[in-house]
C-alpha cells in the first residue's frame, strides 16, 4: 500500500524564481492538503484540494497556487520566491471525516538563496 | 488566534518511564477531532492517535494514550514505557469544520538511556 510520495526531496532556488512541488496521495485518498513548516515551527496550512478544486485556503499569498489532477495527485507552485519561503513543504492526503487522520509525505526541503 | 497550544518546548524522560505532553485547544465548535503526530529528525510526520470530540472514552493506541478533558479543552498525550526511538518532535493538531487542521508549535522529547 503506497503512502504519500513527494518529489523532489530537496530543492535550491534563487529569489524571484518559481518552483513546482509534486505529491501523490496515499492509495484510496481523494483529498490533498499542503503545509509549510518553517524551522522549529509546526506545519502551517496552505490549501486543500478535493475533486480538482481548491476547497480551503490558509493565510498564504496568491504566489502560492496549486492543482489537483484527475488521479488525485497534486502540485504546489510558488512564484516570485522570497527568502522566507525556505521551509519544509509537506503534502498530506486524507479521506473526508473527522476521524480520518492526515497521512504525510516525507516533504520537500526548499531553500531559497 | 492560536488554536492549539503546546507549552512545553522541550521535555526529557528516562527510558522506560512514562511522560505526558501537554496540549490545549481553542474552539467553539461542537464537532472536532484531536490528533497527535510524531516527527523524527528525518522530517516525516507520523500519525499516533486520534480523539473525537464526542468520544467519551480516552483513546489508546499501544503505548500511546490521549488524556481528553473536554471541559478544560485539553488533549494531553501520554507515552508509557518510553523508548530511545521515542525521541522526536511531537505535534498536537485539531481538525475543524470542514476539513482544516491546525497544529501546535510542538514539543521536543528526548529519552535518556
């Protein structure tokens, strides 16, 4: 049973560039969420996709955008990168329902120089 | 406003002893879910235990139990018989309507041999 997979594992970008991160959800899951985790902090909710639409969004600027494909996989795009965007980006998948936990991937470590 | 509060930045416990990690939450919702995650230094987020707001009994999963006190809005994690492999960051999280998770800032647990 494949869990959540993310790619790439590490990425180094320059300020002003654009980046795309990819995620495949756990088998059977239809909802994908993205989180940003700065060093020493808890994960912060970016947005959530279900049925190929953005359903909820956290307090992140429009530079952060995403997409969900028919096979439930998802992409996170960040434009005009800032130094402060350096973080661990976690993808999580889940089912709808209060007792359904988030299942996380191993994350993508983004460094902006 | 902070929805999840973890007041213990760091905790130490002797191997084979029990330890309690504190978590308080803030919500006016009647329906919500509470979760605990473990994050080793490798970065993956591992789901440990779940407690629903309507569950009358405290959740247990192996060596993990959740001490749920609804009136106090607390959901403390108890780890019994600590092992060296329990050394990690621990995050408390709350799931609110419709499907958004809020995480605390985490507690770093170190198990001493």
